[in-house]
C-alpha cells in the first residue's frame, strides 16, 4: 500500500478573533478529537510548525496516511467540525515514491 503525505497550511480568518475563549475552546477541542481519531486509526502526525518569513500562512501541519482516501476523509471530518469556517487553508497531498 502506498502511503500518502498530507501537508496542511493554515492561518486564522479574521472572525476567529471575534470568538470568545469558550467558543474557541469548544472548536479546538472538536478539531483535536478529529486529529485524535485519525491517529487512533493509524495516521501518523508529524507535527504542526510555525512558518517564519514571508508566506501566505501561519502554520503547517504534516501527516502521513495509509491512502489519499484516508487523508481526504480526515479533511472532511475537520470541515464537518467547522474548521474551514475559521481558518484559511491550503492542502497538498503527495504519494510516497520508491527510492
């Protein structure tokens, strides 16, 4: 089975900052539950990194999934939990190549 890597760039949308701390906490806990489910299902989380310098985004998150379908399902679960409403994003996906 070919592994896939999912590279997720993000930055908060302006209305994220209008939420109170309780609302932010509720959302971030829901998103963490999606991440925890992916990890429990075998996905490999390689971390979230702050981007320095000139870039359109603030952070990058890197994952490995068993397939592109699993990566897509992970993204769909985040969207269902309203992640895309509060964060601008760019996603890249790649397939592992033989060396």
